[in-house]
């Protein structure tokens, strides 16, 4: 279908992250050790947190089914000659308006995969086993190579989206580079939206996190990240700290004060989202009622993608990040509505709604 732009200078979002093939098994309940159960179904779908978030960015930018008001590119890696990439993953991205030109087809690793068990009797809650594959090989282990790819893009991205399913050293290096101003990308700052999911067992260094524009976490990740920037073990049940009992409104300011993060969003599942800005704007957006939760797999990624797209649109108008305070609540509401629609459908990428389908 033909796609036209509605902006003279179109915002560009670059997502750097994982690409997986998801093997999703639905079951009434999870088997115990040594137990065999008859499951309901098996589906093979496109996924990976990076791919999901790129898809969400792309679909969030479709104001009609033929009009895309932001460009989205994906930097990642898959196995060479992988039939799942050519027939499933790449078409899913491209149909969502995502450029796949910068995805490496690796000769040294297979495409990453995720085995997802969806427990129907527990409201669609999922358990996930990930094989990193190409997500941890080749270009994804080389910060300099990734920066060169970004610098070579025809349109400079205004927003870079990062998650936690690529090597930790790569993520730390990219955070430090882009948060430090992105030398070689022009004088304007490239704004990083960082979703530390999953949080690396070794945590994220304070040096890397400093000056991040947007930090999006769920409640567990917020506690883990608070531990990390305080120099404590990310997860240590034998040595609980006062951080473990803090509420979102108490956790969020720590990231402003300690790491100079501008926007902090803590997703609370069915309870909604808490948001806080360094300049003092804070509030909570309540959760949306979903008649039937089918699969929660890509809900967080949908939220990240929709919010990132709203931010990119705002920044493309030449506005400073501090001025986004006036639009943060409406952007959170829209991202929350998209995530709510996502959980009502099965799968990862295919469950992410297009913007024109939101009520």
C-alpha cells in the first residue's frame, strides 16, 4: 500500500534490539516437574522485545491505514537464510512500517528464539525461555559498528529505543554514547528511551544511565534498577533493603536525582502507569478495564513503542524535552490504551494495534 507523510520533517525512531521467533504454547496450566500435559495450541510468531517495540512504533505512526507520520528503523540481527525471517519476521516488520534495511543476516549464529507458555487458567500470564542466538553475536556485540549504522542512516533519528535482550556491554556502550551527546550525529541530542527489560543480573551502571531522556520500567524493574544505581545487587532475597518496599512515587525521584533522568514511567499492570518528570510534573494514569485478557506477552513493548512515537512527534516540532511535560499525560493514556488492546489478542507482534484502530 502507498504510504504518505503528513509532516515536512518526519520524525525518525531507531530501535536497537532483539529479534526472535516465538514458539507460543497455550495451556490450561503449567506442568509440574516430570509431568506431561495436553496443551491447547502451538503457534509460531514473530517477536523479540526489539522487534515488538519497533512494530509498536511503526503501528503507532499509522494515523490511517495508508498514512504514516513517523519513520521507524530497526537495527538487529537474525540468522542467515532463516526461512522464519524471510517468511514471517521481516514481513511482519515491514507491514508495520518498519525499515529492515539495517538488520544483519548473521553467518555465525541462528535467529534468536523464545518459547512462551501462556497459562490460560491464570489470566493469560506467561513464562518465557529465550535463546539469544544472533541477538548476542556479530554486529550486536559491537557498539562501534552499531553507531556507524545509525550515523549512516539517511535521516538522523530523534529517538533511540533500547531494551535488555542484547549484550549488556553493548547496551552500556550505546547508553554512554547517545546520552553523552552522540558525537558525529550532529549538535542536537539524540534522545534515548530505555526499557531495562529484563534487567541484567549485573545491573546498569550509573555512568551509563546518566542523562537518559526516558526510563520505562515495571514495578519489579524499578526496584531492581534502584538497587543497581545504589551499587547494590540487582536481586538478593537474602539481603532485602528499604528500596524493596518503596512505592512508585518514592522510587521515581531517585532516578531524577541520582541519574539525571528526565522522564520516568513505571508501569503497574492493571493498575495503570505512574509518571514523573525531572521538572516536577507527576501523576498516575489508571489502568483500562479489559473484558478478557488473552495474552500479556507484548503489552509492555506496545506501551514503550506508542510512547516513543508520541515523544518523537513532539521533538520533531523543535520543542525541547522539558516542554513535553504538557503532553506526557495524554501520551501515557494513549500508550496505555494501546497496551490494553494488545492483551485482548494472542501473540506478540500480531497483537499490537495500529493507531487508527484505537477507540
